[in-house]
C-alpha cells in the first residue's frame, strides 16, 4: 500500500505550516518510497519550498545502472539527503553495486548521500567485508553507518531477539526523532517497534490524513506519556505498572525501543500507565519537564521534531 495522492497533496500544502511549528526535517521511508514516486515528488518539493530538509531512505532498486540512477536523482530535486540502504539479508534481490551507483549519482547532483547498512549487533565477517567493498568504490568522505538490527517485523522471523539485561529498566530515554505518518495516514509515535505493533501502542493515534499534519503534530507533542518517556525513559512507567499489579518484562530488554514494545505488550501495563500519565498532576509535571528539556531560544521550537512519512 502507498499513501493516497490526495493525502500527499494535503500534506504538501501543510509543509509551511509545520515548518512554522518548528519542524526542520522530514524523512520519507517505507517500504520503498520510490514506488510512490508521484507522492514523493509532490511532498519533497513542498518541503524544500518550506525550507524543510527532505531525506529519503531507499534500497536503490532504481539504480541498476549509473545512468538509471542519475535519471531518478534528477527527478527529485526537493530531496537533499539520500540515505541509501544495503545489507546481506536482501542480497538475493538487490545488488550492492546499485547503492554505489546511487551514491555517486547523488553526489554528482550536489545532494548528500549516506550509506546505511543493517548488521547484526556484532557485525559478522561477511558484513564487514561488504562494508570494505562499498568503501573502496566511494569517496572517503561519504559516510557509511552500521545499524544494529532491531528484533521487529521480519527480523524476528529470521531469528533476531532483544538483548536482555536482567530486571533493570533501561536508563536511556525514548530516542524517537519525531512522529511517523504511516502509508494509510495514521499517526504513530516512532519508526521503531510500535510501527510494527499498532495493537499495543499506548500513545496518541490520530488520522493525519483527515485532520492534517499540524493537528497530528500537536497530538504527538501533547501526549503526556510519550513526552515523559522522551524526557526520562521508562523508570516511572515501569514503577506505575508495578504499582498497578502489572507484570514487567523479565528479563528486561536492554535497549529502550525493545523495552517499549515489551512493556506495552501487557494490557494491564498499558491501561495503568496511560491513566496515571493522564492525571492532571502528572500532566503538569510532564509539561514543565518538557519545557525545560526541549525549549530553545528559537520561536515556537518546544518539542522540536523531525517528521517521517511512509
């Protein structure tokens, strides 16, 4: 499924509005964004016109040759940052040479290319060999980032599991960079585990395609529970769940994204923590904390965020 063109046009018309709300970057991801090329062109050009940095994340199926890569890059002048993905888990479908073609075509157009490679938490020798192979074919200053695979979606199906750390709640906060608008227009809190597990999402969910991007962004920023875990992590939610008699994840995943999906898998934990975070006293404290942590000297930049669209 892809984002309906009418919704894409609405989102494009609202880019200037969300820019005034402090959004400085938007990322188009998938699936594969270029399978919805018309929608991608409309929204990325509108973002650029609003001085919003537009990034795309792609596996480069469109770059089978250097010439083909150059044609695609030229079609999307609004995209200033191209995150180009490869890994060994899709080797049967995508030749890593395509990432090289794409990166060189992006550089030639004056945009920024960045290679992203999904790897095991401890990269295997064959994964390191692929990194070396790509590095030899690209300029030395073109970044390559290795991304440990999160155990969600297909990764779980092929055997990836969360790292465990006894009964300790992770001390890191939620690391979402901004809201995710899914292909059906629904607002989600992040692009990590809850994007795959909507059924356990305890955070605000609205139809951005119906109410528009500014209202959806306000819903994301105004969710007291989401704001709490973005500020402080999961210590308070875990304590509130325990107080309500809900079972906590045991052993506890060590990464906050993995702990998030593990904690909210319990209906009792979801209900108890959501209710506690919505109490007026808790909301007031969270708002004060957010103002202290997320405020800046720039106008209306509280809860600054990056948006993402599938």
